[in-house]
DNA sequence: GACATCACG
DNA sequence: GACGTACGTGATGTCC
């Protein structure tokens, strides 16, 4: 078939596929020999998905995958530094390159690369040829360097976003049409490819210039006419550099090619070739999916004398067996359960899951228990399924065909508490608490959620559905299918037992398969220690804290709510008066319109949704307009007052009352262990980690957190833990000395930076230094500091420059951390916790976010690790003391202690916290803990 | 369910 | 005068 009108050529940017695959997937290796194959696996998946997705009426007639041959091209002769600042290739990626070529050929797709040319040039050449022959072209890539090719039947397609890129997108990105993209790029340069461009000119300015003068040559010829002197000088002085840039970014349409367009005609894959390749790579799931798609049988996995270890893992290969809901068993008789228990004892481990009536473990009733011992071999024990309904007064009766709860517990308790039998769960803290309420303390445990967290923090979330889809290629039955949603939602005890068996046993099955997959990976990912010392042991500790709960005095809260309500009503009346009529003060939209439209307060700025911003900062600025706009200033001030009370009332004094457990009379939060990427805990339902303290009004809410009679609240908190860790990690002698001497760290910083002796320090200078110290931890920027201190940006930048000058180690730490993240795709805490940074090499504005997060993560994460270690050791250390650990607030632990034991508790707990990093990490800065005590949290803090 | 706002370390 | 920006969380109320 001659290539011509009616033909449609697809050109796939192979290198882009490889890099996306590499960064999207964990570092997978081939089981038999450890060959890194993550990128190849991802590449094959993407290619297969591409093929499956392009079978419709608009299917391509011709297709090719194009690769870069090597990093040296003709552009290096024009400009030796071209792409010179590219980071070194990860060492486990390079050996995968030839395999991606092999994969492309295995899929029976033309695989193209040419020495001395970039893939982009080949794509350009093929595009031109196809277009000239009258055909259409789709370039599958999102690389902006290819956008110059768009037009005349050539479009781009971003396979990740599933979105076509046409003239409009090009205009949005470059401010000019595709035919002028090269001109804009020549001026703006490109830091990623190291194209110099014109210094000080970015895409915005470049687009303006090209729009005004038409094209680059005209612009350079008439550069003398430019009004802005600096811009004019730049264009005249750097004309040569701009022309070189032009040659660098212009794609060549005349790359020598030794094949014809006709040879790219779409061919169906040869099942034998393709399946053999996939099988050799040991992509079991993909092999199966491809075989299904080609309607042939999948080949048997390679069996060439695997090592015993490999054999064991092959047995454990969770993909090997499909999920079969019909195979799950309902256990209703003691003899039946006894048989399962015998199998569990044989195996030495069991996946365990509970079904209940609520997500709140302290109120949930146990409805059933599921167990799994081998993949596909799982059961469900119904215990509390009920029927009846409508009658509000009679308690509903148990459904027939269930086991008696007491009988099941009697059989299971010895297993669940047997130190020789490992209980495997997904988010085991939940099940631990449910069983603890039935007098069973599960141990020992493994937790697949925490394994995932140890290996993949930062890459994705760690819920079961997510993990199952990602790693087992299986979508479990959604709970919504059983319970429904919204108003008509039912509780699990109303689910028919037959449905419950499928759902619940599947959960245990999935958990077991995930465990088999993850367990050996922990070691390879070098996070076994993290999992064993920072994650797993925390489960029972947190479970006990949550079950203990904290006593909250309802009456105090209720009185405060009433007082807030009264005050708010007063403010509201004033606000309506000032506004000239009633409106919903709680609606930022209405408030914005009143302030900026009706009252014409200057400076209203609309956000991306078109609404005025009315955040606290904006309102505070308006309150300073007393002279020019007294009405607006007054209104803003009252709204700020109203908002403060509204927040305190709705989020704290009202909501907290509803969280008092009727059985215990206490508030039981729940900590998520795997929620925050950095290793911090997060507190939910209610969040007890953000109880007010900064404002006097708010702090009084802590007075409602009380110790019962005869007991005392004790709070211990790390002093400046993050700055101490920074001083250690970045190795800053001045900071360390200050901590050693017990000096005021912010005053010391101020003194160093502004050359003010300590005895002449003012609170304002100290405040600025404090902001800088914190800024450093957050990955400082001139803009951010300026906003925080409300000073001009240049001044803020000056502070930062001086800070880096005085403490050069900080600069080095920041640079090293970002470089490490780019090289490895993650950063690490001192204790080896890995936090992945998949966006670190992103281009554009996202890059700043990722960098700052990468700089912050080791500091925040190390502090989180330290307090985790303290918490894990705490129960053992305070065993002889009449005290309970109740809450953790990132750098603070709150205890409830018998009056007589307070001093002993403080001494012991302080010691545990201050030495928490030992012996794993030898900190060069001492950790210091401050203690407080009192009848309530406000007094203790 | 997205967004704006604001509470904490 | 490239871009848009402090890091990490969770809960509440509007509004569509």
C-alpha cells in the first residue's frame, strides 16, 4: 500500500515512554536473575494499552516507535554544552534500553533510531514526508520541542493525559502558533536542554516580541527599534547566541532514513514472538492479558532449574491464580472452623480481617471475620448478621446460619494470640482494636498497608483497593456495591451472608497475596529496618492510645459554644449594618461581592474560580485602610472576629461534644500511620492534632481536655526538634554550638545575620530571624519569606543571601538533597525512611513544589521517626508507673498520670524522648524535652 | 464533590 | 519580569 491520502501515521516518542515508565514504577527486578525490568515492564504495558486503545475506526494505518540513539548528536557540534546539564542516567535504567527496542519489535512495530540524530528529528522528518504525501500524522508525545511540527494534518497526542494537543494548546503554552514556536524557543532558551537563548528573556517576553515583529529574523534585524533599553541591548549583543539557539531547537526535516513510509504499515503482532518475549521477561500478568487479547493460550512460565528461593517465590507469585469468589467458604460450624485453624497452624501464618458496622472502632460491632491461608483459599465466619427492620423498638434478630460469637472467639483467641502464628492484616490497627474490645490482643502482626508505606511513600496511597489494583491487577468488590451510598446506605450487618462471604473473604485473600508479594520486596527496597522498627511496632501502641481516649468536659465546651454564639450574633448584626443589608457572613463569595463591588474597597483580586479572595491575609490588609476606607476596614475587622469564633465554635466546641463516646465518656481519635508521606501521623475523627493554642481565645478550648479526679495531665514536647535535626544533618557548627550552649536559637541567628549583639536584640529582629529559620526548613524562597514577613521581596532575598553566607552548610544541604532526589527518585530520613519524589524532575512550576518538599521531607521525617521511636519504647519504660500515653501532636506527647506518679513519669518519659535516636543514629545535637503539668491540657502545655 | 478558609506542628 | 512558591496535615461551610 502506497502511503498517501487516507493514510494515518502514528509516531510514538519511545524515549518519553521509557522515562515515564521508569519513574512511574517501583524498581522491579526479574525474579530469576535480578535484572532490572521496571521500565521495560511499564513500557510494554504502555505499548499494549496503546494498541488496545487504537483499534477503532480512526486506527492508524502506519506506526513507528522512535528512540534516541545516543546523547551525542550533530547539535553538540553546533553547541558543545547542548543537553550538558542532564543528570546522569540512573544505573538501573541504561541496561533496559536495548530491551525496550526488543519489546517494540516483539509487538511487531517498527523500531527506529539513527546515529547522530535525536528522535525528535526523525519524528520531524517522517511527519514532513507523510504530510507531503497527503496523509495525516499523530505524534504520541507531550514534548514541547515537538510542538513546532503541529499543523497541516499533524497533531500531537498526550497519552498520559489522554488529550490531543493542537494549535490552541500551543498558543496557550508559547503565545504563538506552531510555526513560530522555534522563534520563541530560540529567545527564551531552555534550561532543561541547556539551550542558552537570550539572557533575561522568557517565554512571555519572547512571545510578545515575536507577535510584534512577526518572526525572529525581522526582530533581530530591527532590534534597534525596541524601546526597553535592556531588552534592546540583549537582543543586539546576544544575536549570535540566539541564532545558535535557533539551530538547536529547529528540528531537521531531512534526516537520512534508510526505509520508506510504506514499511511502517501496521502489522498484527506474531503471538509466538510476543508471548515468548513477555514470558522471558517474566511479566506474568501482561503475558496473560496479551494472550487473552490475541485469543491464544499463555505460555507456561519458564521452568529452567530455578533456585530454591526463586521457586518459593514462584509459588508465592500472587498473579498466578485468578480470583474466584465462588471458591470462598462460609464457616458456620465449630468443626469447620477447627479445620481452618489446623491449616493455619500448619502454615504458621494467616491473613485476618474483620467486618463491622462502623468505621469508628470504638462504636463498631463485630459482624464477621475472614481468614486466608493460601492465595484463593479464604473463608468468612458470619457472626452478627441481622434482619428485621422498621421496628425501632425491638432489637433485630440474628440471621440463621451463623456461628455463635463466643464459640468463634474461644476457638480463635489462642491462634490470634499465639506468638508462633503471624497474623497478617491490611491496616491491622483497626482489627486489633475491634478484637481488643472482645478481649483478644492480636500478636504478632504484619501489615501490608505499612509495608507499602515503607516502600512506596510518596508514590501512591496505601489503601487495599489501590494496592490490589496496582500490584495484583485485580479490582476488589467495592464496598459500595454491598452497602450502597448516601441516605440509603446500610451497615454491614444488613448484608446478605452470601454476598458478605465473597466480599470479606476476598479482602483476606487480597491481603495475603499482597503480603506474599511485599514481604521479599521489603529487603530489596532496603526498608526492612524502617518497617520493623518504625511502622509495625507502632500499631499496638497507637491502638492502646486511641482506646484510652482523652477525657473532655462537655459542660465546659457547651458553655463556650453558647458564649461564642452570643458574641457572633453581635458581630453579625454589626457586619450587616456596615454592609448595608443582611447576607451570609460565612459565604466568602457574598462577602467578596459586598466588599469589592458594593463598597468599592480597592484591591479586590479574583482567583481562578472567578471569586474574590477573602482570606484572613486579604481582610487584614483591608483593616489597615482605616483612613481611606473606614467602612471597609471596620467590616473586614468584624468579619475576622466573627470568623475566629465561627471556626472555634463549629470545629471545636460544637463538633468535639459530638465525639464524646457515650460508653467511655471520652474522645477517641484515630491516627493514620500511613497518611502523611513524611512519616508523620495524622489524627482524624476528630483531629486532635490541631486543637487551638496560638490565640488566647482558642487556647481556652484546651481547658476542656481534663484529667479525671486524682490524676494529672502531663505534656512533654521536644524543643526545636526540626532545627536541631537541621543543624545535625546540614552540619552547621554555629547552630550546633548555640544549641549546646542552650542559647535562644532565633536570637543567635539574628545576631549572626544582622550583626546585633545578643544584649541589644529587639523582638522584631528576632522575629525575622525566626521566620528565616523556619523558612529554611520549608525550602526557603524569597517570595515566601517576603509574604510571611510582609516585606519587599528584594529585602527578603537579601536576608536569605546573608543567611546562606553565614551558614554555607544550609545551601549545600539543600542542593545535595535535591540532587539526591533527582538521582534516586526519593529522599531519606536519618533512620532510612524513604520518601519518594516522583515530581522532582518535572518541568515548569511543579518543580519548585517538589524541590521544597524534598528539602523539607528529611527534616520533618527524621523528627517524625524520633518521636515514633520514643512512643514505641514508652509502654515498656513506664510499665511500673500509673500513667497512660494519650495523644501525640508531632513533637508533643500528652499523658494522664496518677498524682503520686507525676515526677516519676516526667523523669522517665523525658529520658525516653531525649534518647530516642539512640543507638541507631548518633545525633551531634542533643535533643531537649520540656515538661508541663496541670489539671487540663491548657495548664500542662 | 470542589473550593475556600483556618486550626495545628 | 520565565514559571509560581514557603513544608506537612484535617474539618468545616458554601455552592454547584
